[in-house]
C-alpha cells in the first residue's frame, strides 16, 4: 500500500519525519537516517549503527551507485582540500 506524507523544511534545512515514516523506518529520537539520491528519486534509509551492516543493503543497485558516487566525491574533495593548503 502506498501512502503519502509531507513535512515542512525549515530555514536551517531541518525537517520532522512524520510519525508513520519514523515507524516504517524503525527510527527513534537520536537515530540517524541516510538519503540516497539516484535517477529514480530519493530514498530515506535508517542509518545502521554498524558500518559492516551496510552489507545488508549491498544488493540494492541504487544504494550501491549512490555510495560509489559519494566515495568519488569525497576523493575529489580531498584533492581540492590538499590543493588549498
């Protein structure tokens, strides 16, 4: 079943995840979420506390692509930061 929820984005960029969204993600106050941006849209995922537990989502091609792009962007920024020093 598809359900639609919305929330307001505040001036500082923060928002409140609606309770049904928090419940669906299994998150509570103090937990973190990850945003995966791909050509198919944006996914919100519960951030897993153990980095090795990301392997659970390794079968998701959109997540793998997003993580690869993030790693590439971090590498590019490291180079830029070194050049600025």
